[in-house]
C-alpha cells in the first residue's frame, strides 16, 4: 500500500486546489525554504488524523486553513489522500481508496469531518482501517524533524528496541502473547480449584 496522490484545497500554504502525485517506492520533494514541503507532511497527518494541531505547527486547527492576509480566509480546508491498495494491505476490496478530512470554520466554532471514499466516517473508523495496514498514530509511519535525534540520542536501548519491534510488527505478537499468558494463568487457577474439589469428593 502506498500514497498515490494528495489533494489539497485551501490547506496551509496551498490556496485553491493542488494535486501532488506520489510514486511506489521513494518520492523526494525538494524546494526552497518556506515553499511548503513540510506542509505536505502536515497534510498527511491532518487527513489521516495522526496528530494534534501542535505537531502540524499550528496553534489551533483553524490555523491550517489557507490565509494569505490579502483576501478573505476561506471557510474550509480539505486534504484527500488516495492510497494504492493493489497489495490489499488495507482491508478494502479495491485497488485504491480515499481518506479525506475537511475542517470548516463557522461563527460558532469549527467542525472537522472525515470521509472514506466520500462517505462520512468517524476518526475511530479511519484509525481502525489504517491500523490494519500498520499505520497508527503511535507508529513511526511519519518521521518528523527532531524524531531522529530523539531516537538516536535521548532514548534508552529498551525504548529503541520497542520502536524497532513496532515497525517490524513484532509488538503486535508480543501483546497477543501477553494476553494469551494471562488467559493461561486464569485457566491454571481454575484447574487447581477443580483438582481441590475432585480431591475432596474422593
Ligand atoms: P523549510 O525548507 O524551511 O523547512 P518548507 O518547504 O518545509 O520549508 P513549510 O514549513 O512547509 O516550508 O511552509 C512554510 C510556509 O507555509 C510559510 O511561508 C508559512 O507562511 C506558510 N503557511 C503556513 N500556514 C499557512 C496558512 N494557514 N496559510 C498560508 N500560508 C501558510
């Protein structure tokens, strides 16, 4: 599974509608300072609900709506991510699917909506779908500036090991193993109780 295209409408520095194609494997984005490279990453975090506004370098969510101080700020911003799913990593029976998020500013506050293939869904549903394809808010699918020094310099070897396990998908099995061992303990206890009763009956 990989990102095939991102469409921005009024998101951060992307006024109007901008479509950016991505390719299987490695896509590098280059451009002058302040041209909006990091805003593309912020768009991914926003559309997939992977982080709060601070990580997207905005004080509040509505700061993510395009604002050039020259014209009236648009009422909404929307980011749509098209995934190539030909490997069926996500549990969707189609070669591609779309996840989109719209934030709308009104006089009484703001509203945030998520869509799966154009149909309104909850953030939990987006997380459930992406989680099955190994994309999670806690995961390292998006590595931010500063994450590398955090991982290499500040973390203990055990914490680093945890990250590697998460990326490799081992931690999922660790959790299942812990759950099974806990269930086994309960069963052992029940067997002991039954053995005592059997002994008493004898
Ligand atoms: P660098 O190479 O320096 O890291 P970059 O290419 O990653 O830069 P970004 O940080 O993505 O650039 O973009 C910063 C630009 O986005 C700034 O010029 C900022 O004014 C603009 N920007 C951020 N939010 C908005 C917004 N809501 N409306 C319009 N422009 C915005």
